[in-house]
């Protein structure tokens, strides 16, 4: 069919003549409603972007000595990532002698997975790789996924105004109670504490 015949046929049916394969010999054209065609094309592109978005990976790092407050903040971040159709990679790293108590790290990871159960599920069981435990959480389909609560959103917003983590005091840390700053404290329960090495032995 010639170009003129194709244009005449398009006018007859009130549609557009769109070239869909220009490199073919002869070129291939199609009678379509161009406005509807563009709408369907944009819809397909949006669907493909959604699938690409689901392949994004966010990483959260935990520690074996994480506090309860920091644990809840990390959970709220993970929930927001999963509700945004992103995968979440959990990594818990051991430091020093913590490797001797790997069960603590696995308990933290398993509790984290339980908190995320309404929003995502692990691709595999948590694995010990090197000096850390790693697991990837995949978001559930939207029709099976719980909606994030207002508390979760508010908790994640607080992290931008406060410190994200509070580091626990190490057992071998020495606290100086003689500093000027400590003297301003009204409650010092260990002020009169006598260590065993400082106890005086009275002669018999």
C-alpha cells in the first residue's frame, strides 16, 4: 500500500497513521488513535519503572550491642524502605570478642525479621559471612503488605533531629568523678564506693 493510500484510509476511519518499524523494507505503519497510543505507551513505561524501583537495595547496619531505642529506629527505617518497594540488606558486624557469642547476633537479626514480617520476607536464611551476619529482606506485594503506621513515620523523622545511635559504655571505660562537671550532679550513688584494693586492713 502506498503512503497516500494509507493516509486516505486513516482519514476515513478518523485515526492516525503511525510508523512503527521505520527500518523495515518496506516500512511498517499502523492505523491507531495516536492519543490513546501515547497513553498506553506511557502506562507501560510507568509499570517498567515500578519493577526497576523494586530492585533498589537499601542497607542497614546493626551491632551486637544495639540499644532498644536504636533497634526501633532501624526497624522504622526498614519499614519505610520496604513500603517504598526497595529491598533491605541487614548487616550485623561483630567486633573483637563478640565473635564468641554469635547467637546474640542471630537473635537480633531474627527479631528484626519478625518485626518486618508484615512488610517483607527474607530471601534466604541469615548467614554468617566473615565477621558479620547478612540477610536480604524483599518487600511483600502491595495487596499483602501492611501499611506503615503513623508511629513508624514519626520515629523515622526524629532521627534527623537526634543522634541516630547511642553507644554503650564499654566495661573497661574509666569514669572520672572528680571532674568539675560531675560535681554539678545532685545524685552520685558511687561517690562513697570503696574498691576492694583501697580497703584498709586494721592490724590485729
